[in-house]
């Protein structure tokens, strides 16, 4: 493997300027698949973050019984009912129900609040191995991939995997997980992404100094703070990543922008609220200011 290139010091690539005659279709259609009876908030956080990150249209595909709950979080989001099992998770037959929605999507995310089980594994495997659109995989989506690893490095299209160290250890079968040192985390993430020589797998290894890599280049993110160590923060990042993949940026630059803005929103929230009291929805509230700050830097 060639020595990966550190692009951390390279300036972020600005988002394209919005033209006066733009319409919502110009900024992409995000489809987020997730949610379950016990975890309806996760997919809603991801959807609201995608909207605040500039996606033109956001649709949440969720189990039938939580559709109304999820839709009630934000009227700007569309919802799509999926079959569910007795546990209130997405059930058998969801792949067939999602075929049309996936074709129409510019970028897809799967994982927030998804739950675990055979039907979930089947759905994640189908999406990962057959869908050509960019797919962000987080949370229980990553756990499903770890349980069916044979096709992990042969995706049907660009994939962004967003593990925390424990999820990364399950995906890579590494014991123990990568340490806290940047060098160890960089090495582990780069080596994992490089298993797909075509560069279709991009790893966002979350934590203090999140590592972003496609196996050929990598960046270490400088933004963020301990107040972001709260439930739902990763779901917000998933939504931002999906929205950035709808913009005219390379996969690596889209991920760098998403992770940077996510951390910057956390820094702005901490400056006003303090780290102790921060919750995930605060990150969404501060996303507009974070994007304005990044825009002013260009």
C-alpha cells in the first residue's frame, strides 16, 4: 500500500454557490432509513440535520407504527412507511418497498435507531451490495455489516462508514479497538479503507480528532469538544454527511466538510451553553452559524 497523503492542512473545499434560479431538486434528495419503536428520535435527528445542511428534500423511511411520531418532529421532512415486525423494527419486505425511493435518492443513509435482527441484516446487505447511490452507514447499520462481512469490501457504490472505536473493532475484527493516539487511529482507518482499491469505502472513525480517509488520503478533524459525547450526536453527523454527498464535492471533501461543521456546531453550542448541558438537538440549532462561519472563511 502506498503511503497515504495527509490532507489535514489543505483548506476545505467550499460548497458551490447557489444560483438565483435554483430549485429544491438542485440540492439533492436524501433518503434516511432507520427508526424503531424504541428509537424514533435517532432518525428524526438525522433528518433534521440533513435539512439544516442544505439538502433539497429529505425523506425518512421508518416502521409503520412510528411514522406519525417521526413526522411530528419537523414538517419539512417527508416520511415513508415500511413494514415492521412484532418488535417495532423494520421487517421483511422493506427492500422491495424501498426500491423506488432508492432510485430517486441522490444520497442514502441507513442506521439511526434501526435495531438489530435477521430482517435488518438482510436490508442492510441488500442496500450495501446493490445500490449505486452513495450510502452513509452508521450505528446498527454498521453492526449489521459486521455480522455479514463477506461483501464488506465490494459495495455497489460509494460508501461512508461512520464507526466509533467499538463499532470499528467489530467491523475490522480488531482486538482491542484502535487506541486514542492519532497515529494508531489513522493507521487502522487507512488500512481498512484501503481494502477497496477503487476508493469506494470512506471511513469516518469518530472520536477526539475524528479521522476521515479513503485509504489513499486522510485528514484529522480539529473541531469538536467533550460536550458532544451525548446520545444522538452521531445521528446528527449522519444527516450532515448525507446532505454533503448531495453537493458538488468529492467524497473525501464532502466528508471533511461534514465532520468539520458538525464539530464546529458543537463548539459554538458549548460556548453558549457549556459542555455539560449540551444535547444533540443543540448541534442542529447551531448548524446555521457553523455553516456561516465556514463560508466566511473562504
